[in-house]
C-alpha cells in the first residue's frame, strides 16, 4: 500500500514546517513539536524534544 498522504499536514504550515529551533539554533529543520518551555508553548525540533524527554 502506498503512503500518499504522508506529510500532507506540513504542506499547509508556512515553509513546510521548517525553520530555526529556538533551543539549539539549528536552521532548516522541522520545528513541529509543541513543548512548554518557561510557561510558553513553543515549537521545537525532534532532537530537542527527545533531549527534553530524556532529561525528565
């Protein structure tokens, strides 16, 4: 079976969900994971999300 709808939701997000991660500062990565940091909800990259989960 094909996976024709993979990433369909990212096409509606500006720049395809890519940008600069506010934590690590990497550019051109997908910043699609919402995380509450210092009382504010921000979108971070996959690597930072995994790092925050590991630290908890």
